[in-house]
């Protein structure tokens, strides 16, 4: 497995396929051992049954897109879900869909051109997106039942990259993102995992017309001057960006202008 990820340079495709399988089964195991009516605090107004239906439905929809290699935005999300009538069977339904998901991902050419709502207009976009949808919701489920969560730091760093690369395209379902602007401020998100397993920085520039991810600093460049810096382990940064944590927690090292961070997180919550 590669140990770094940069904008436009995701991890190997097989890594996503294998991780989707693993994360989906972990998710199904967590929800299958819990009361479907359990409230999910990180997903307001949802129960575990709602969360489980969402994960299973989204995976099946993504697989439909991949199978058809759609070339334009789909007009409908209607797919044959085969959803059980009893919510108690939802976890088994998710697990039962895993072989089909894996088969679609294995049969798909990751370099096949197709429509995607994000930056990468190839089939590999959907495998990467499916992984982090599933992984974050696995954490949601674990938190709902009081379990500790662990996230592989390499996958987490790639998830940070995937989130930040695609964020400016997310206005369709996160309207506030389109209003995220500034006057040239830069926010730096820096990984600081133990033993140097992951060491990365992502710099986001806020401009009057919007925001964008700056190119990675060269090997001879020192730390970039930024108006605000958030430093933390990759897994913590991933959950922070997804609104599952607060930058005010002790897990993060913060420096610079906090109003810039408040502005960022106000517009990227979804």
C-alpha cells in the first residue's frame, strides 16, 4: 500500500475495493448487534435503522452508476434495493450486498471515463467515495452504541485528501459551500501521526470568488505561512472535516486566526 496521497493521486484502486468490503462488513456487524431504534447523535434525526438503510441504498446506487458507466448526472436515484420489511434485517441486507459490490468494483475499469459529481471524472471516483461514505458511517454507528473507533492512518489521510479535493463541487447537496469565500486567507490542515506513518499538509485558499486547494509544497519548501493551522492525527482530521469532531478539542493543535476556522466550518457542515 502506498503511504501518501495527494490531490489527484489517490491510493491504488484495489486498496479501495478491499477497504470497502472490510468497512461494510464492520458496519454491518456493529448495527447487527444493536437496537435499530438507537439514536445516531452524529446524524441528527436518524436511528441506526435509518443509517443502515442509507449505507445499503447508497452502495447499491453507486454500483448502478458504475455498471452503467453513466456519462451525465442521473435524473433519479431509484434502484431496486430489495430492502427487507423488518428493520431488524437491515444489517444482514447490507452484509448480503457486499459480494455484489465487490464484484462490480472488480469488474470496473478504474480508468473508465464517466460522470462524477467531484473532480475526478473516472470510475475510480466512486470506489473512493464509497469507501469514505462507509467508513465515516461505520464510526457513526460505533459511536451510537458506545464503541471505540479506529481508522487506518493511511486511509484517513487519503480521506482528508478526498474530502478537500472534492469539497468545492459539493454545492449541489451542501449549498453553504458555494458561499465559502474570503480575501486570500489560507487554512492549513497538517497530519501529525506517530512514527511518521503519515505526514501531509493540505492548504486551502479562500478567495473572493470561492476557494481552492493549493498545490503541495515542494521538498525544499518549509512550512507555509497560513492564517490558521489545524494539526492532528489523520483519523482526527478526517472526522473533524466531516463534522464529527470540533477543532476546539484537545486532539488538535490550533494556531492563527480562529475566526477563519469558524468561517470554514460554518460553511462546510453537511
